[in-house]
C-alpha cells in the first residue's frame, strides 16, 4: 500500500490561488472616465421643465378664457380663487389662470430665445479670440472687460426706458445682446485649452483649414460648458425679465407675463394676495427647475468637476 503523497508548499499555494480565482466572481467593468450616471434630480427637473414647456405650448387649449377678456368689470373684479376661477381674477376681472398660462409662453419664450442669442454671440466671440490668440485675443478681451464693467441691469434699464413701448422682439434682443459676456470668456478659455491638445496640433500639421478645424475639432469639445452655462442662464433671464416687467419696462399690458402679473398684484398684496402669489410661485419653481437641471447637467458633463471629485 502506497503512503499518501503530500504536495509541496508552492503547489498548495498555486492550487489555493487558482481555487480562489475560480470562486471569486468577475468584477463589473469600471465606468468610462469622464462620464457620470445621470441622477434622479436630473430627470425630475427635466420632467418639470418639459411640463412647463408643454403648458406654455398648449396654453390656447388649456386656458378657459382669453387672457385679455374682461369678464365682468363690476361683478368679477378682484375675486379670490374659486371653482369657476381657480386662481381668482384681477382688478380688471380677467381670469388669472388664463393669464398665467399665456404668461408662461411669454416668460419662457423670452428666456429661451434670449439665452440662445447670448450663447450664439458669446460662442462666436470666444471662438474667434481663442483661435487667433495673440494681439487679436488681447484686444478682444480688453473690449470684453470694458463691457463687463457696465452693470447689466443698469444698461437694460437705461436702454429700455428710452425705448417705450418695447416690442417683444426688441426685449429679447436687448436681453440677449447684454448677456453673452460671461459665455464668451468661458468659451475663450476652453478654446485656448483645446488648441494645445494633440489632435488639434495634428490637424494643423496636416494642413486642415482653419474653419474646418474649428468646426470639426475645437467646437465639439467646448460644447459641454456652453450647454451648462446656457441652461443655468435661463433661470437668470426669467428673473431678469420678471424684474423688468415689475419695473414697467418689460412686457407691457395687456400682454401677460409672470412679471407683469406679479406687478399688477404687488400694490395691494394684503387684499388681493392671489394676484402676486401665483406668478411668484411660478417664477420660483421655474428658476429652481432650470438651476437644478443645469447643476445636474454640469456634474454629468463637466470634466473639470469630475477631476475635482476624483481628487477628493
């Protein structure tokens, strides 16, 4: 009868390591660098923004009355919320719910179009300064510093106060053309960073034309901060338009915007609290939704934010 054979120590360690590797389940692949899973905050804010935009688009179908219709100047003046008028009526017996729905169209349209104009102008200016560099960059940045030295609200009040009444298109253009300064500075910094990367240097060494190189290699790599800045800017423009309307130099009567409706109810808030309460809540909720959405989008797209998180 043969005596039992004993395996050597190296063989036992090898068998144990092989057994452990066979028992241990494989690890899930790590997420690619530079990407982050979108959080529930992002989706909830996106749903809320989509709901607000749908309400603004469907305002003619959802509103029970015309926003300018004076239903009964005596009997329905300053009526509190009721089943017939869920948001009450104003001092001209106009249904406040209808004015709120149509006011969403004005406030959101002014904000989105003004931010789009500001992002377009700021991106073009920043791309030009960042691409050419040198004296062109220095001159353009000094002009930008001079523009940033002027307070935006003071400039808007001065321009719009001299242009009365202000058409809606002029209001959008004025807000948009005074809001691109920060975007251009951001784009210029991103372009200067991208211009020193290997793929841009390789494209330049291959003789790629300047416009094609900017369009194909530079602009796609600076879009993320532009999108985030534009999203965060929507809430600021909504607040700015509401403030201008409150001062009487924004959307003029009988055009309904959230700022003008709030202005109508601010004089007698204790007696007619509903006229100022509902547009104020709409402004707060909309601005909060866009700010939360922009912050979540920045966390998902901004590589500098990701790098800082990884360092911590």
